[in-house]
């Protein structure tokens, strides 16, 4: 059984930075793809960033150059460093992992970008 717990959300002014963290509780961590999704009010959930076990990454076009996903296999964490935040980045951010065909989601953490 896998449990994902996010932290690090909050209120930030446009242009500011936040770092989200996701703690993985459960079985083997370093073999799996870890992702961050977000969902803004009235919108569908979208994939923001993905990191594979080998370290390769993918990003949503609108966050490229501003967000960086990273993982620490020893601590079993995956992080999302968000710089140059914009009001349109406001959303609930979710940590996601798929293991053995099962989808695991964190509870979400709110990020609000506003002056």
C-alpha cells in the first residue's frame, strides 16, 4: 500500500516561489514514475511535471523554465520547485504515482498566486 502526503502550498505574490514536497510512504520508491498534477477551479486536472526512475523529466509547456521536479530516493520524496509564479498557476497541486496498475494520489495542497 502506498500513501502520498503533500506539503508546501500557500499564498504567494506573482513572481514569487514555492517548493512543494511529496512524501512517499509504502513500498519501493525509486523504480516508479512520480508526477505532479494540478487542478484549478472549473478546470480539468492537468499533468504539470513527471520524473522517471532514471531521472528523465517532462513538463507542461506553460511551466517549462519555471518549475523543476526532483526526487530523493533515499528520503522517498519528490519535490516541485516553482519559480516565477503567475496567477494562472493557482490550483490544488497533487502528487501522483502508479504502481502495479494502481493509481495513487495525495490529498492535494493549495497554491494561490495573488497580489
